[in-house]
């Protein structure tokens, strides 16, 4: 019986980003109608983490809007990680806070963060078409720094933003060179406020991306299908798992609603899968 890993996301600082990423509703430039707030109370984060853990989430990602870590964000994530680690020692903590230095990453690691998520998003060639305020090379360098300090690297991308088929392959090749422990595959979520008007990928293309990722990174611990899963694969999740995915996001995304956790759990049971109880892939 195959095991599926569940991960949950908490947007702990929302909608205050000055970058111009055309795929992201958290960019203040596009004035998307989303909830915007400063740092969540760590006790609130703990309460939400308890709920996610009770629903089967093994990974829990603390996400902040913005280009990268600064002293304030670093201390907030470290403080929140300490609280969560003490209360929920079995929960694997992931930070997703943008560009970061080795010193900042070591600090997070020392306070309970086990993995760092920093997506390449798309190919090196196509990246200037979706963001001009920072470079693809900066993103790649942060991923290398994550590995250099001994944190587990989580890195993936977004598909369906107008890129060419070759860009998709190039992104997967770049990810394979980084040798991350986990790879989240996202499919673009259109929003009326964003400059990218529509999702330019269909279900069959998305499945081929999952298959290709699994083939190019056979030693990958976690191959996750994240944002866009509900739009492309609602009721057809088995196709994703047959293609090689072994993880999904449980609950909501950063600014978009996900599937109800109990519905996902029920669907997995109907398909004959078990929910992982350990963060180590078999």
C-alpha cells in the first residue's frame, strides 16, 4: 500500500512584498484583493499548526512575503520555530522566507527549522519575463547556500505562466542539478489582478511534468503537487500518484483556498493510500 505525505502552509506575513513577480498576489504592485497583515502572533501559528498536525500534516511551512530575510524576519521565524518545536516535536518545520545568507540560515537551523523552501519558479531564460526586481541567479544561489549550511532543500517551480515546453525541461534540469530533498510542483493560479492572464497548461501536460520530474530525480524523497492541483486534478488525484507524485499540500495555500483537509483524507483512503506518519520516504 503506497504512502502519501501531507504538508501544510502558514502565511505568517502576508501581502507586503515590493517585488514585481507577475505570478504572485502578494506583490503590493498589483493590488490583488487578498488579506494583508503583519507577523501573526506565534501562539496563533501554534494553534493552526496543531490543527494541521491533527489532520495528518508532517511538514509545516512558515512563509513570509518579501524578497528575503532581514533581522526582524529571521528573529520572528526563529522564535516561532522554537515554540512549535517544543509543543510539536514530531512536526517537520520548513521556512520559506526568500533570499537568505548562510548566517541567517544557520540561525534558523539552530532554532528548529529543518528545511528551507526556495523555488526557482521557472527556467533561467524565462525568469526575466515574470520578474525584473531580482534575478534567477539570486534564487539559485540561495538554494546552494541552504545546502551548504546543512538544511534540507525544498525547491520547485510554477508551470503554466506562458513558458515554452523547453523552459519546463530546463527548470527540471536545474532542479536535478541542485539535488533537493523535496520538490513542489505548482500550476499557475490566475487572478484578475495579475499580469499573467491565464494558466497555459492542461492536465496532460501537467502529468508529463510530474513524470519527467520523477524520472530526472529518482532519489527524490518528496515529489509534491501543490498549488493548482484542485483546478487540474480534482477527483483525478490517482493520476498524479501514478505519475510519480507522493505528496500534496493539505488545506489552503498562501492566498488561495485549497481543498478541505477531510475531503483529501477521505479521497486518499478511497484510493487505497495511507497517510505517512514519518517524514522519511520508503
